[in-house]
């Protein structure tokens, strides 16, 4: 038995052959509103035609409505969908905008603070659970609690700096950021550094594993090496968009590794003469632990020692100073070490790409053709060098770095920004 609703996306011309197939197979045709339609008489057949066309018109209007509303949303630069964590939507239908959610935005800022203080992703998840904070999109704390992966997704999302990307990497919304761009970069460096320490990301199969994305659907491309059946000495290596077992990909996007690696090399080596910036994180001093240590030392003073009184005075002074000092956040230190981008990249390409947060969008373009490779990340590298040197981003891109680096090295690689700027200007004007 067939319900005629099944035909609702097709007009009468499509419906008739289908109806014949159903009847030939000995089936019956029913409408949801009128139980039985007798196709053996003229009245029944006319009724059938009317209902099919009505249903078709209705579905056309429905999809038109969806298209028009999507267009309106795009034209208004409005937000469509579920707001990212930390935000809520305000405004009329088709003109919704993202603003900070008073509660979850405070939680996000807290998470950022903990991360900058040296907490791990798992540590942050535990702290959120301890405070009975519900996971995103839930009103009450759940039994399973926060997963480190959820914490990471929130802390590495560009929504924190007011950007939202579409499937192909294009920015489709901009809004009021929750944290400063500077803080965001610190955060990404820290999270990557912690991951590298655990070794989970570095030991990936391919140079571009986890950092190359499909040009069609935006999902991660997986590294594959497939030996040739006829010629076992030959192994194909490349990246493929295959989705997950639950949600396999239909893109058929598959690219050989070599041309993608070449494109990555080319992009990095184009700025290979730029200075390498060392990013060092000085964790915040744990005041409580430090006070405990001083107390323990005070209690353990050996009064047989000749200088016990001096030691005691020093410890008490240290303790008082510590008590008065404000709780400081960790500190990020950036400096040039005289090496170039090329030096460091060549030593370990994957480590360099991860450290600097570069990602790739790759797309096959046809048999025998080179794949299209889009490189993202140069912008933040420019910012990092600008930050380390005190130059503007434009200056970083414009100056000839080789003579500047030579001049800086001659002076023992100063860390004072005013001096770096002066040397850079001097070298640039020569
Ligand atoms: Zn894909």
C-alpha cells in the first residue's frame, strides 16, 4: 500500500508511472486525508491528479520559503543555527545576532584563565564538574560531566575571537569577541604545547594529519598508504576524505601526498627568511605552594647553624613579600633566537606546522592534475613576529630580514624591542 504523500516532491507527470508501478505490483494507493481513492473510475483519477498537484505546489512553496529565509539571513549578515558556547542570539527572525551570554561567557573566560594558568584540558573539565557547571546545551549538570575534548573544542574555537567559518573556511559571521586576539594566540600555543608534551599529535602517520581539511565538506583528510597490488614496491601515499564509520564521506576527495607537501613547503619557504620566534611560557607562581614551602623551611630551621637568624629573616621577608604580591597570571615570552623560519621548519616540518597552527584545505582537481591547496596560518605568524619585535605587521612583511637578522646577531640578539626596531630600521634603510 502506498500513501500518496510519498509523491509530494514530484508533479503529476512523475506520479503516474509510479502509481502504475504500484498498481502493477498489486499495491493500493491511499491519501492521508482521504482513505481510499478509486483509480478505476473517472472521479477517482481526477481526484488523484488534483491531490498530487496540490501536494507538489505545497512542497515547492515550502522549499521556496526555506531558500528565501536563507537568503535573507545571508543578506542581513545574521546568525543562523545554534549559538556557540559563551554566546546567545538576540533579534528578530532572519536578523539574529550573536551577543555574549552573561553566564556562559563568564564560564568561558574562567576556562581561558585556568588554561593560561597551566591547567590541562582534563584539569579544566574536572574544575567545571566540581563547580556543577552543565555541559554545553544542557540546563543541569550531567552524570558524565565535561570531556576534555569539549573543553578543547571551546578553547580552540575561533568563535572566541568573534569569527565563524563556513564549511569551506570562509568567514560567514563576525561578532563581539570574548577574548583578545593576543590571549587567543597564547591559548592556542599553550594547548598545542601540552598536546606535544603528551606526544599524541606528533606521532601521527602523515606530516599533515589532523591539519589538512577537505575542500568540499571541511572535514579532516586522513593519511593513507596503499601498496600497489601489481607492483608491491610501489606504495601510494596521500590524503583522503572518508569521514567516520558512522558518517562516511561522499566527497571522493583524494589527493597524493607529494604535491600537497610541495605546496606546504612552498608556502613556508616563501617566508623562510623570516626570523624564528621562540615562544616561552612562564607558568604562574603557585603562591600557596610557595608559602607552604617557606613555612616548612622556617619550621625546619637548624638553630645550631651560625647564620640561622639571617636565614630566618630572609625567609620571613620572602613570605611577607609573597603575601603582598598579587596573584599573577602566567607570562608569555617571545624572542628571536637568530634562526630563520626555514632553519626550524626543515628540522621538523610537522612540529613547525603544529606549533604555528598552520592548516591546509586540499581539493582534488581531476585525474593527473595537481590538487588545489589553500594554506592558512601565515597571518598569525606575521602577528607573532610583530609582537616579538615591536614592528607592525606591514613592516614584518615588507622588510628584508636577512640583513636585519645579521645585524641583530652582531649585537647579540637583543630582546629590547626599541633596540630591535632601531636595528631593523637601520638595516632596512641601507
Ligand atoms: Zn569531504
